[in-house]
C-alpha cells in the first residue's frame, strides 16, 4: 500500500506545539514508509479564518525545516488542497447522501434550535442536541421545499440503534453505542458551506489518504465519519489518535502553562532542531537511553508501535536542555548567523551587519557557546564586548572577606599586569596572574574578580582573558581606570 497521510489544519489560530506534533508524526510516518505527506487547508470556518494564520502556517514549517510533498503552495495530483476551492464537491457529495437516504434536509431555524437548547438545559432529561425533528419528513416534500427556495441544512442520519465501531491503531477497538453519538450532525450549512465532517471525509477519500493521524480530541467525531464512509460505500482510512499533550499540572497544555505558539519559542531563541526533536518525543519513544536525534534518524526510526496510549507531559525544562545541546553542536559561523538577528534587535550590531561586525561576533562565539540557553540570551551576555558596561556599585568589586581598599589594590595590580601580558598566549597570561596573586598574598580568584567586574560589569561572565583579547587591552585598561577612580 502506498502510504498517504495529511496534516489538515484549520487556519483559525497560530501553529502551536500540539499542531506541530500532529504534523510531525504524519511527516515521519510518511517518510518511514516511503509515503506522501499532504497539507490540506481546512478553511471552511470563514468566521474564524484569517490570512495571518495561513502565513503563520507556512512560516512555521519553513522554519521548522520539514515540509509536505503535496499542498496548496507546492501543488500535487489532487489539487486544489484548499477546501474553500472545493465547495462544489462537498455539495455534490451531500446530495449523494440525501438521495441515498443517509442524510436529510432539516428546516429548523435558529429560533427553534435555541428554544430546544433552552428546554434541554432546563430539564433533567439526558437528551442533548438536535431532536431529529425533520428526520421523518417525506424526502420528496423536503426536496420540493428546498427547490422552492426554503432554507435548509443537511444532516447525517446516525443509526438509532446498535453501535458504531472502529479500530484505532494505537488505542485498539473503540465502540460507541449509537444512542450516545451526538444526534445527526450537520454536513452542509444553509448557506451551502460544508462542515468539517463532510469536507474532511470527502477529501480524505478523494485524496486517497490511507492513515488519519490526529489529536485525541477528534475521537468523538470518528463515529460520524465511520457512518459516512459506510453511507458512501467507501473504505475508511486507518485511524490513529495521538496521545494528548498535557502541561506539568496534568491539564491539557495551554497558554496558562507558558509558551505554546511556535512563534513564541522562535522569538525566545529556540532552535528548530530542538523543538522538532523534543516534540517528536511527546507520546512517542524512539530509542532507550538516547535523546538527540537528527530528523533523518527520526524519519528512519518512526513506527506506529512507538506511539504511547498514555498522555505526554510537556516539560519546558527538558526542551530548554535540548536547546542548549543543539546550540553547543553548532559550528561558530552558523551560531554567529543565528545570533546576529538577536544582537541587531538590541542595537548591538547593524540590521545588515558589516564584515567587521560579522567577524568580531564570530570570534566571540567560543566564549558564549557553552553558556547560551537561548539565542535570545546573547545580547545581555555579550553587551560588554560592544560597549563599556555602566559602572557597577562599589560592593560589586569587593570579594568576600576583603575591604574596599584591598579590592582597589588588587584591581590596580590586575590592571597593571595586563600591559605586561601577551593575551594571545592564554596559559602564560594565567600563570603570570597566579604568580602575581601569590606575590600579593591573595587568592587567584580575588585578584581576578575586581578586574572582571570592571571589564564586564558583572561577577559572572564569559572567560575574562579571552574577552579582553577581543575588546583589546587598551579598552580593558580604560574600564579598569574608571573603576579605580570610582573606588577612590
Ligand atoms: N481541521 C481539523 C483540525 O483543525 C482536522 C482534524 C483531522 O485531522 O481530522 O484539526
Ligand atoms: Zn429540523
């Protein structure tokens, strides 16, 4: 069988962790089986639709670095891949179901349905939803009323008795008593627009989708779909409902837990590799004892058997860890290119950095690579390399058990030694500072601390001698001089 899977987002919101997980699993399954991954835009909900969300969709996947084989932008044999361009098909198919007696016209207006809802809410009867008022109408009469211009929706007949079963490749056999299936969902609205259910099933069939892999929240819709496949006389695709993604508190992952939109992660300075690697592991286990997988390995290793039934918990700290790992794996030049936009945003380099800026930032990469958790940490971590930091308060210079006079003395000694050192020879420089500390009866750390504060503005910083080598000894001496003056 030629595997064909699809990612079928509705452009009614930003791409988020859950949607990316669905897309990624579909993509990996296609790749693992030499199949085809399709993007289909389910834009039938015109009230919540926005062009911005469509743009966000394309931007997100371009950034994440995995893409579809067929879709609105790349085309394919089953085009168009945008549902709003396929309305004719849904109308034809709704008519087929009406003619077969598997669906029917309903003329109930908003007013009647609202009254029905109010009555149901006020009573303690378990009946909820549409009361099948129009199901018994004579189909000929109903068709005449529609022909005469009366407004109607088309509803699917859910069988009144028995049950609807399906097999989920992860969850196993699932059976719904038909009396528990929501009564007679709308397939076609009165304005001729299809609902999700109709458009989704017609397209999955016409696009020859073999496996439907989607979030578990769609399980209650599955019985409608099974009923429709039977009514059309089509064979349903295999169903795979993916494990839920929960926040650390056990509730469905949402904005309350932190960032969920991919854009937020991107702005924070996450690498797409980290996000892809972590998200692929939500509810799916690849290899015991191994955390880092290039996309190519995930593509090769993915199997449906690796999916869990149990929900996955989204662990922000784990993702942070992944991010650090991927930052450390970058070559200096690549990391430089990733960091530059963040530096530009803070005005440290030009929007289009000069050659000199590019090579300066390149030489700074070995100093920060081990320390960055996010690309967005770079401006604060590196600012002192571009400009003198504001003069720190006097206490900052004074190490534990020392006083101000001693701190000033050590700073003066540390600065004086700078001019005598060859900063291109770091081991020798360090040896000279160690000897100087000994001569002064100070700890090495106590000699270094005030110089570090003067040069970098902080007690914790990237390696000091390397930093001074970058900004130049003269600049470092100027900063030390100002600090000394302030210490009196
Ligand atoms: N358009 C639906 C969504 O927004 C697709 C659900 C499915 O995959 O069947 O998620
Ligand atoms: Zn009705």
